[in-house]
C-alpha cells in the first residue's frame, strides 16, 4: 500500500543519509594535519559541504521514489478506478456532472452500484438502475443504520450494510458530508489501496462545498431585492485583511459600480517564499457577473497545486463554461511571486497590462506584464504559456481592472494613455503599497472630474521589501 511504501522510502533515505554522513566524517576528519591552523576548519567545511550535497541528492531521490510509489499504488490495478473518479470529481461543479461521472466511472468501468441520499430530507438524489439500489429492503436498512446525524467521514460496509472495521470484509463504503450520504456497493472493495479513501473523502467534501457555494449565490441572485445581501456575500470572497508575508507588502482597493461587481482579487500564500496574486474582471455587470466572480474565486482557492498556473486557468475555464451563462467570461492575471528566486511567474489572460515598476539609474521605469493567454470561459483554450520576470528589492507590482486605465476626462482621453498616469505611478513607487493605492485612487477620481464612474475600480499593489 502507498502508506507502507512511503514509510519504507523514508526509512531507506534516512539510512542512506546517516550512513554517508558517518562515512564522510570518518574518512575525512582524521586527515586533519596537526600544527596547521587552517586544516581543521577546512576539513569541517569540506565535510559540511559534502553532507549538504548528500542531503540534496537524497531528498531528490525521496521525492522521485515517493512519486513512483504513489503512481504504483494509486494508479494501478483496482485502485485506479477510484483515482480516476477523484480526478474527474476535481472539476465537477454540479450534481448533473456528478451523476454523469458516477455512471461513466463507478458503474460502467467499475461495475459498482451507487446510492446518493440527502439524509436531512430523506430523499434519494441518485441510484443505480439495478436490483440492489432500488430494493426497499436496502433503503430501509441504510436508513436504520445511518441517520442524518451520522458523523462526517468515510466508512466501510459489510454484506448486510452494517459498518465493519476490517476493510478486508467490506462489500462497499460510504461517504458522509453534512447529511449527504454517498453509498458505493462493490464486492472488491478490499482491493482498493486504503490511502485512496482519504483522498476520495477530501475531494467529495470539496465538491459539496463548491455546490453549496454556487447554490447559495444562485438563491440570493434569484431575489432581486436582496442586492445588499449579495454584495455582502460577494465581499466575503475578497481578503478582509491582507496576509503578512515576509519581504512582500500588499494593498488593494475595491469599488464596485453598483452593489455587486465582476471584479475580484486574491492573495494566497503558497509557502514561506511563494505567494499567489490574482486580479480579474468578469464580463458584464450585476448578478450574473457576481456569480461568475464567486465561482472563479472558489475554484482557485480549493485547488491543491497552486504552483500549476496552466491547470488553474483550465480549471477556471471549465468552471465558467459549466455554469452555461450566455456570454460570460473573465479576463484575469495570476502570478506567483517567489522572494527566494526573486521572480514572478505569471499568466496574463487578456488583462489590462499589469506592471512592474522598477528602479533604474535614471529613476523608476515601467515593465508591462503583457497578455499571453486568451479570455477564459467562453472560447477554447489551447496550451497555456507561463511567462517569468526578474524582480529586485523595491520593485512594485501593480495590477488593476480597466476601470482604472480607461477612466476618461471631459475630452474623452483615457487616463492610461496620459503622461500624468505614467508620472503618478512612477513617482509613487517609492511609497508603501497603501500610499501607492491612495495616490492612484485620488488620480482616478480627479481625472474623472468627480463625476459618476462608469466601471468598477479595482487594484492591487505588491512591493518587494527587505
């Protein structure tokens, strides 16, 4: 099983590291030349460097072996059925899609029988078209054994549908999330790798959370008089407070044209040195745009591998298309700032050019992070290319919706085309992100002549600091 293989890999790597460290120490340290002041220091430096090299190689081997162990356990034999189901569930956004992958994967490919029941309403949402899952005796036994209050988790069932602790005696399993019970009857349950059930449960929980989010937004949107409630719900998706990140200061500004908006932004720390920055704009205004905005934010948030920017773009694209809202798409910028390698890797999906404002000998200059991907959610997207730019201490990354650069003065001249805009953002680069944002907001309002704006105004500024 995967867990056992991982344990053996860790033991093997630890043994290799210890053995080589001891060998290097024994073989090199005795060679210190007595009477030479530099020899002992030189020897210890050499040993330390070699041990560090051994550690790097060993941990690389561990990563490779762990990946191969996972592939051999999770994607081979009977377990591959559930792994395939999990992979499809990651991009499932509605019950209709859920029922489809149950039929295609568990029933057709796995010869399993499935029951999906809302225990709160005691209502059958889905059942396989066979004798087992349509029998009244089956329904009665499950209802008697597993009530609405059953604790969230995954469990194994025996031949008579009772819980069994020995999974080798199991003839099926079931998942529970907030009263939603998914029963899978399978005579070869014992052949699945035990570790796959935790992954399946976690992905099932993510799916239920996605469905709940979309349903909540849809219910609010259906009540036109509840605009403020929808606006409050939408704002809850945005960061209330910017996270504290080493060597990176961030500030943002969000002003919807009406109560609800299609603009959005997010800051998600990936590791101590990597931070995901996202800013986007959904086409159109109002309820539909707000629904898509919430879906995009939730899709990005729940993705496990936030380093994989192309996969993130494809996931957002699939999610929007799955809503079947006419003419709805998003432009967005997603970048990962790495303060260790001092780079930003990014995908710009037709967003108004984000900028890096960097210091040069003759003052600050502007480097645009130009578009390298089409709009997301309405047309087919081919291979997504990831671009990269070098960062330096003091660099400012400025992202904004087109409500900033396209605001017009009385003569119809857009702000983004003016020297005033260029001078303001270069002059403000020396300031903190909060002050930078304030300067741009003041510029937008002044340039607009304090008239009513015609678009949402959203921006985010990140500055690389010491």
